[in-house]
């Protein structure tokens, strides 16, 4: 089986061993070193490491002072952490549809969704390509709204040369399958000194110094063990990203012209980091998306569906006081994506032979 993702952190062994020998295994100097590398990539003054991407989102909403009743506009086509984080922080979610060309928030739909209670916009940089920050940032500025970037899948991505995570408050995931992983972990990026200070106090039980509490806080800390896993990847991020970009180009060249298959686009002015290479299986294809997924799996080509339903379309959110009772049909572009998307392997460990196998198998199964 050609896997949809590969986790290779062998080059972290010396640093992890150094941490274990030091006896400083909680948050310490490795975390600080990791934060410095991450801030450089994100183009921000500060990177605040936390224990997950979900935590990064929760902490950002909390640090910005959003209160119950305040609304956050985000995408219905995303991983559930986006929604859960807003709910955990006590805010209310409003959804806006996505655009078909990048799977990200449609700025026009966002503008229509803004109410007097809206306090923040939370674009999701899905699959490794940023949302249209050139339209979203002026909209937020005009309406006086915070921007919280769910950049969980987009470390190193850029819009007009500006890195993801540097437009508003950036929230990244370092989960095992991400382009950069610490096994579990997350990062909040910002150039706002006061906000970074609040985040650092918040993540440490509200303490600025031991037993000096300034706010009701949490344990959101990253450990030095986790940071040590991520440091070598941050030092090689340009190389790892270039491999994904080459693999994506090879897939696009090989799959162009496959009947019933819509290939992902890199939009002008954007640098895609290809967390996922996501195609759409259109209604005129020889088989449905689910049938193609099963056929590829049977033939040894790993794949994934990200995501099979809109994020609110589950029983646990129906009737939730912080989730508006909307219909799937209200978001036609997102609904179509949920029925059609299929991700193919694009990770940095792919060989030329594996890429050829992926292309050949997809084309054969779809009758190209």
C-alpha cells in the first residue's frame, strides 16, 4: 500500500535523547528554540507553542477576549477542531460558503454573514493553500473584526509573498500527519506583543511567575520532548515543502485529462504547501468518489476523504446553542465538495515509482 501520509522523524533522535538526558522534559529551552524557528517561517515576532492545533485556536479566541454571544465566521468545510475550538472558548459560530477554486472561505459569503455580533473571521487555509487574504483582510479592517487564521494545514504557505499566520493571529497544528509534526502540538503566531504575552501567561495556568496568577489560565504547554521532534523539520522545511510541490506537479501533469476528475489549482499569488493533493470526482466520472476510493485502496493506493460531511452536519451539533441551525443546502459549494473530494498521496517520502503507480492506477480505474 502506498500510504496517504508517512511520518519520518528519525533525524530528531539526537535532540530527543539530549532532552531526556538533560532531565528538562517539560516546557524549556527546546520549546523556545522551536518557537524561534517557527516565528521565522511565519514571518511574525512571536510564536507561542502549545499542546495542539485545537488548543492554538481555543487560546486565540480566549486571548482576544471573545465572550458568550460573540460570533466567529468560519467555513463549514473543515476539520471538526475548527468548530469545537470556537465552542470551547464560549463563542458562537456562523458559517459562510467556500469557493470552488480553493475550498476556502468565499469573501463575498463572509460579508453577507456578518452581523452586529460578529467579532472575528476564522478562515481555514485548507489542504495547504491560503484563503483569499487579499479580500478578507480589508473586509475585517473595514468592519473592525479580528482575524484568526486556522492554518493547521498551511505551515510555510504564502499569499502574495506573505506567510500564513502573519495576517491575523495564526493557529497551526503539529499533529503526526502534518507537514511539520511534533507528534502532538500546536503554535500561535502573532506580531502583537501584548497578545503574545497574554497567550504565554494563559498557557501556563495564568501564571507569569510561579504562584503569581494574573488570569484564569490552563495547561496549554508544549514539552521539550515534542519540540525536539519538530526542530529538525523546521530546519528543513524549505526542502520538505519543495518535495511536496514537485510531487504535486507530477501528479497534475500525469492526471490532466482524466475524465470526470477535477484537479486542484494553485491560484495566482499563492504558494501551496500541499498538505493534501485533493481532486474532485465529478458527476460525469465513470464511478462515484466512494467507489473510486475503494478501487484505489483495493489496488494499493492509499487515499483519504477530507471531509465527507459539512462540519455541523452531525447529531451532536443539532440543537447546540452556539451552532446555528442551518441546512447543508445553504452552502452549495461546500456541500458539493464534501460529496466529491478525494485526497491522493503527495507526501515528501514518495518515490518516482510510487508517483507513477498512483497516476497509472487512477487513470486506469477511471477509464482514461
